[in-house]
């Protein structure tokens, strides 16, 4: 079973999909891009925030160049470099659907932290999105908010806890399901899924199962994932 099926999404239906949260966005985005490519689909990978470019994918900052690049390579990154050497968006992701079968958007940043609550300006989800995936790394469980979370002050406010509070599975479920957390800016027509990543051992998988049950009680579908060192960031996929 591929990552699309695991998430309960269909690349031919959920053509414009955004990824938010922390702990697994890039790895999942590239796994989705690879599977879509293997299905014969043309894929644009882009961002509405900032991402590191994939070293093996062709890159363009000109949406007009996409048709020729997609015809040759099938998966193309759309973005332009900023002063820090990261990519920012180039053009409206929704318009990319005129030339691509699937558009995958990293729509949030977490500075490599596994859990976050968004700031006022985050995430940047295009209103035309068909689906949103909110991710969290299971390695956050048992760690203090101030140590493990991105925007810890937002996490504390959302949960009503102090900075030294240690994250529980219930906390992760609360953050992912909250309209002030993982569900922020997700429209009613958008499919919403949660990704519980970094199930590296039996304990973390058990935490994942507990979070999955809590989310299911709210009618939210989620999946537990793990990426090997080679798979992280999608480096071995292209």
C-alpha cells in the first residue's frame, strides 16, 4: 500500500494537497510525489512558505516553464531562492493544475521540530486545496514543550500548560485537531488527515495508536508512519 492509500487520499481526486505541522512534511510530500509519478501522473512540488530544494529534482521559478519540464521529468519543483538559500513560492499553486496532474504544497514551517501550533500568519493554505495533511513527530511525547515544540508559547496557550509541561499523546491529538492547531485554515470542503510520524520503536508506535484512537473519536482519519534514514527528506526517491 502506498502513502496515498495509507492516508486515504486519491491523487486523481485530491489533486491540490497541502502539508502543515511538524515532523514529517517533506518526507511525506516527496513520497506522495514519487507514488504519483509511478502512476504516470505529472507532479509539481512547491511551497507557500519556505523549503529546502530537493537536490535531484529539476527546479524552476517560472510557471511558464512547467509544461516542458513536466513532459521530460514528471516531477518538478516550483520556487525561487530567497536570501537564506531556501525556496519560496513562485506563482499560484492552483494555477499549476492547468499543466500538472498533482500539486503538493508545503504550507507550513516548523524549524525541524516535531510539534507546533501556528502563528497568526500560518499556515498558508490555498483556498482551492482539495486536502490538508497535518503532521506531528511522535518523538515529541514525553518531552517538555519549551524543548521540543516550535512556537512553544502558542502550544502552551492552546493546551493551557506551562513551558515545562511534558507532551502527552492527548496533547498531540488536541493540537492536531484544533482549529488553532493542525486544523487551522482548513476549509469545510477540504479532506483533512493527520500524519503521526517517527514511529521508530514500539513505545512511539504505542503512543501513535493512542493518538490515532483519540483522533478517530473526533471523526479524524490518521495514519502512523516511519521513514528510514535514506527515505527522510525523500532523498532516495528520485
